[in-house]
């Protein structure tokens, strides 16, 4: 009888531990599914905001495009393409749709941590306030194309930015360089990376008059919302990996020459004048790339702010917040 007691005791310990392990299961898949559901709702809200012209910068983007097209008909095709971002057909909105759909397939991600991080990022990127801020880049591109006749938004002047950052003026459109919605970094036969525009945006090549090389742009770029504030949320994991690969390739090339090369995001540039509260509290762009070993702590547990934020986002956007 005495010999049976340890075995019975051991059985109950194993049973107790098993029940506790079951109760403490991995809830990340559930969180990912919940984020995806809420992002779908938020994208519908964003779509409504765009279609009803509730986003101030979307309205400005369309107005600026129409005004400049009348004065510079040769730019009309490019301006129409830029104005698409004021609609649900633009590359920014379409990118969020694709990324939200990609969350359904775990094979798109290194691990659950990366998948959950992406789920939160897409949810927050679909916030109309953040999206409104993101649209300041194409708005300011058109403002620069107008030679200053149209005012920049949420950004200091072109001249002031160059003075503050000591950057090179790469010309109108430079705010979009580095943003994977408009182009990508490609390598020539010598291994040098340069910016290649997508589709109609290739018209910028005629304006720039020379290719934008990654090594030159990295150290001399100016301020843009995407590169200095929004990259963390408006870049998919695959896009972030491609950006990091370009950086590592260039860094190794410099090291072979005995030179140092810093990431284009190592230093945040000066340039914003006003941002939404959501953008102002966003992590810096330099923290975009997550490794598979990184530990991700979701803000999903903050249920009150998580669930209520989407109901507050469109109020006040048209007032320029």
C-alpha cells in the first residue's frame, strides 16, 4: 500500500501539470485572427472615409492634382497616378488589403511572433488618422512639382528641410523613394543599388535626370513621413527583408573598401510640422525589421484602447489633426 502512494501522487502531479499547460495554451493564433477581423472592419471604415472625402490629405491630393494638371498638362498622367492614393484603388490602400489577406496563411511568415507583429502593424496602419498622415508624402510631391505654388502639408519647406538635414535635393518625388508602394531598390551589373520606379511613376526618372543610387541617397536623403515615421507600419515583413538585404549588400561593399556605411534609417530626419497623436506616438522607423528571435509583446491585452480606437479615428481628420 505504501508503495502505491508515490505512484498515485505522481499521477496527480502529472495530471495537474497537464491541465495547467492546456489552460495556458498559445493564444497568438487567436490574437492574429482577432486583429485580422478588426482590420477588415477598419479598412471598411477607411474606405468609407476616402469615398466620403473625410480625410483632409486625400482631398488635398485630388485637388492639388487637378490644379497642377491644368497648368502643366505634360504632368497629367503622373498626377493622375499620384491622385489614386486618395482612393481605394491607390497602392497604399491596396497594400493594406493584401497584407491583411496574407495574414490568413502562416507560411507567409517566419514564425508566430512575426505574424502577430504584422497583424498589429496592419491594424494600426489602417487607422484613418495614420493613413491621412501617410498621404502627406504624395501631397508634398505635387506641392514640390508646382515649384512652391502649392503649399506642403505636415512638413517644413523644401529649403528649410535641406538646411536642417544637410541633405541633397533629389528633386520632386524624392519623398516616395524607399517606399515599396512606388518602386524598389534594384542592382545593376556592378552590384550598385538604384531606385527603380513602378509603372507610371517612372516619369519621375525624367524629372530626376539621373538614377538615385542607394549609397548616395542613404546618407543624403531628406525628410518624408514614410521613411521617418510610418515605415514601421507601412512595410510588410517581405518588404522589410528586401530593404535590409539592400542595406547589408551595400554595407559589405563599403567594408571591402575599408569604409563605413550607416543605414539610411540610422538617423531620423527633421521635417514634420504636425502629426496625429497616433503618428506622434509610433515607434521610430529604425525598429521596423524584426528577427525571428525577437519577442513580440502584443498590445491586444489593452482591450479598452484596442477596441475603442477604431471608433474614434475619423473624427477630426478633416480638421487636419
